C-alpha cells in the first residue's frame, strides 16, 4: 500500500469462529489490524474530521464482525471487515489482518493470521457537456471527444464507456448556444472527492473556466452518481462541495438520454427510491435532446 495510511492495530474481541464444535461453543480471542489507504491532505490542511476516517468507528465495526455471526473461517471474517471499511467513502484500499492466537493447531506456535488486501471498485456515472469553443478554437464536439479520451487515462478509473454525443438546448441560465452532451459510465477505486478532483483537473487541462452559474462553458464534467443504488452501495452526500447523487440529474434530459444510451439498465436514486432511468425519460420529453452524427 502506498501513500497516506491510517493504521489501527491490536483490536481485540471475543468471537466464536472456527470449524470445530468447541470453538463455536466456547469461543476465543481474536485480534485484528486494519491499515487504510486514503488521501489525508484535506484533513491535515483543514483539521476537519469529516475529511478523514473516524478510527473509533472502524474499531467498532471490527468488534461487531468478530462478536457477530460465527464463521467457519477467519478468511470470511477478514473479508467482512474489509467490506465494511471500504464502504467508507474516503478509503481507497484496505489491508485487514485477523490473528487467531488460540487456534487449535496441535503443536506449539506463536500466532495464526490471515491477511487480505482489497481495493474499492465501484460503478460511477459522469456527465459531459460543452457549448463554447476553446481558446484555441476547438469546437465543443472536439472538446467532448478529447475529454472522453482523457477519462480513459485518469488514474484509478477503469472500464470507461461513453455514450453517443447528443445535442441539447440549454436549461436555465442566461441565453447561450446549444450544448453537446454525453455520459460516461466507469468503475473506480478512487473515493468520491478524489474522483471529482480528477475530473476538475481534466476540465482545467481543457481550458474550463468557472464564471456564471449555469452559464456557457467550454467543458463541464459532473459526477452524477457514485456506487450502485440497486444494491444499496451508492454514496449519498449533501456537502456543498460533493452533492451525490447529482440533485438535478433526474430533471435533465441531456443527462438521462445519453445515460440510457450507454447503459440501458441504469437506475438513479431519488431519496429513498431507486428508479430506472428509462422510467424517468417521459418526465423530460419536453426538453430538446437529439443524437448527433459524430460518435465518441
């Protein structure tokens, strides 16, 4: 594991894991170490707890798993702990070590431990839009094509698929030219804030400026959804700098139509409900969105 780390070692709890009858009946001590990789720079520069991982909560999760439902294998215990840790939005990867110091080995020994290393790998949805030429005269269509190619090179983003390009009339804001839009679906090991920062770097590299809200722009990359709402693993956030899912995606044909184009089984969280994107399309038919001839 590279980069910034939080190490939580020696968490001890009593559990009933094992394949032997007396292990299930009598139980024994287990000791767990957890190492989490995440970007600690935001926490270090702001002194805000929400920008790091609360290791007291992680310790409580470890104890809950160890004292919970008995498992035959400590490999399973380690997997369950790793899954809980990776459910925390800021964690990029985790190493979990489960020690079983009283294991029934049958000979003198010091310790038995199982080590698992896991990276986050979640689906994400990214909306692309542009309606101004770049400073060098690059057309919005070319800018979106360049942005799509750069998404394939973002560290920590994989399996990128991009929809056909669509044209759309602007919704809200001042008078401005029509947009070129697309939607990309991908998988990532980056936490939401890190992925959003990577998208902003792509915008900056392609000449994006942030002037008028909902005004014309050379490029806009929006993180629409992070995780899978159908399985309940999506991240929701109402933080001003990280709104998830995108609060207006369900009202925007220029998001929904290309999203359905690239993923016919797509679904979006609306409060407590998870709605197929296909079922949202009828509510935005009054918005002008049409496929363009040029494809990614």
